[in-house]
C-alpha cells in the first residue's frame, strides 16, 4: 500500500469558482470554449469560427456549480480528517498566486 506523506489542498473562494465556471460558453459543433472575462467571442453569443449560437453547459450554470462544490466539501471532509497534519492548504483566487506557493512547497519537500 502506498503511504502518503503530503497532501496538497487548494482553497479557492466559492464565489471565484462560480464566477469563473459560469463565465464559460461553448460552441457546440466544434467544442470551442469562450470566457467572457478573458477570451470573449467577437460578437456576443456567437462563435467566431462558425457563427452559431453559444450555449452554456448545464454543469457550468451557477446553481450546478454550487451543488458540485457542496458535494465536493462533503466528500473531501473525511479525507482532510484522515490525512490531518499531512494536509497543506494553499489559498488564493488566481492560479498564478496558488501555483507559486505549491511550487515552493514541492521544492521544500523534495530537498
């Protein structure tokens, strides 16, 4: 059996996750994803390549994301309890901020 010495947990505010996930829109025929905050289509609601209407996946809608977050918390709570002091939590709202801490931690434990 594999022994786990370190556990990395990412703590991102629910509001940030909901905002980013519900900001995604999809061109159904080519599966291109747009984000209105950092990669919006040239014409609102239309795919740049096909001109078709963009759709939002059901699991990207705010109410679905909140439900998934509740399930995640319920199911990972027992893991956090089990691993206890081996869990290292990294907090932040952007991947560059979180990644910096995770990268430093991995270097520390690798030494």
